């Protein structure tokens, strides 16, 4: 991660305890390392809740200790008077919870409004469809028409709010990029909206946050936030159809692709492959990962994924593809040319 170590604006000391407690949630996918204004608000609320919770815990422990010592010191300690007990119950059981819970309720409500402000009409709009177990990504124009289809990797310009329309055509998924925004469910038949806003460039990992079947845990994606100019260049490149294969190997690879079962599920714009059951592969070689964030996009992983996807992601809907070694090499040469 290019910016993994740049986020510590606060001192490290108060982060130590929760960092230990939450070590499983930290690193590349942590709410506590916000990279955008919405995530900052959520992280701030988290810290306030953590500190208040810790203070209340400490207070309860002190009272418990004091009560224990008191009863140890004198077995004949007089019980509290009825008036004292009543006061204690009112202060500790009604006033204190109200003083704590009401401000939390108000701030949590106002922050959930603040992370979904109105967007300008011309804001970049991306439609994301939760599939089993990957993410179909469509960039939309001002009329809502799809202008670019890709998968498992979402590029956004830094410093601009982006509208993300969330859909599912199967079960409920949940779209979550902890360093940029809270999570929002993708519900069949509904369109939910979320805003992504990164204020510094980076690669931010996202993860499905609603149990959706066998490979829920390996349903991840990357959000690549880049300077607007770089984003526009990426977008222009991605809109181009796939480059015609330039080498003998790659030409043979395209033939292998079109004659094997690949063509039944995948599309490569500019070729006869137009199926939409699986991810669009037009610019597969430009992506960072394979199989929805499961493995890095390298030749060995790609070969393993084609030959036996079940070894890498058991339960994945992609069947194994048995190919003679020379055909597999040619297919890899072709797929790696899809920059
Ligand atoms: Cu999709 Cu969990």
C-alpha cells in the first residue's frame, strides 16, 4: 500500500490498546485509518465511543473495588440508607445512561446524515452489482447509460465525491471499504446509494460485509483512488476494446479462449466473447488481483485459477479448464496482453 504508513495524524499511544484488541481488523482494511472525509467522521465517532466506554468501564471497576474493600474492612458496615440508595439508582441507573446514550444517539444520527450529503448532478456515478462471489462494476454517463464495464476493481478520482449505486441479482451482499466509508447492503430488487470520497491517492481494500454463501470471505475488491488526470487516462484506456493479439502465442491464445469454455461466461470487448456470467476480461492484465481480491494478478496464479479455480476459491462458480500445456501457455500469453 503506497500510503499505509502516512495516516497516523494522531499520536500512536492511544491507538495501542485498540490496535492490540483489533489487530485482526487493522492494516489495509481499517476503519481507524480513514482516507477520506466520511471515513474521518466515522473514525472520530469510533474514538469518542471508545474513550467514553473505557472511562465508564474504569468507573465501574473503581466502584466495584471500593465496595469490595469497604465490605472487607468492616463486616459490620452499615447498609446505605433508603434515601442514599434511591439517589444512587436515579443517578447511576437513569441520569448517567441518559447523559451517555442521548449524545451518542444524536451524534451517530447526525454523522450518518453527514456521510451521505447531496451530490452534484454531474458527480461520477458507478453502479456495482454483487455477484456470487465477485463484483460487477459499471461506469454510468449523465443519462445513466453504462459506458464501461469492469470487475472487482473500482477506480475513482481523488478529492471528488463519487456516487455508487449498489445492486444485487442474487442474495444480499454488503459493500464496505472501511478506509473510505461505512457499509451499505446490496439487496435484490433495491438500489441503495453510497458515496465514496478519498482525499488522498491509494489502494483501499473493500470486502463484502454480509454473509452471502460459500465464498463470502473471499469476495473482496480494490478501490484505486488516483489524481483526476490519472483517473481520466485510466478510464479512456479501459473504454478501448481489447488490443488485437500481437504475437503468434497471443493469437493462438485468443483462439484457445474462443474454443474453450471461457467464452461461455466471459466477455472481451473487440472479440466474439460477449457473455456476462463471469467478470469482463477486456483489460484483465491491468487489474491488481484475480478472483475478487483472492490472489495477486500474476502468471502463476492466473494459470492455477484457469486450471483449477476450486483449489484457490472452493465453491467458486468457475469450472476447471483442462488444456494441453501449450494451449494454456498461449492462453496466458493472450490474457497477459489485455492491458
Ligand atoms: Cu457477498 Cu458476502
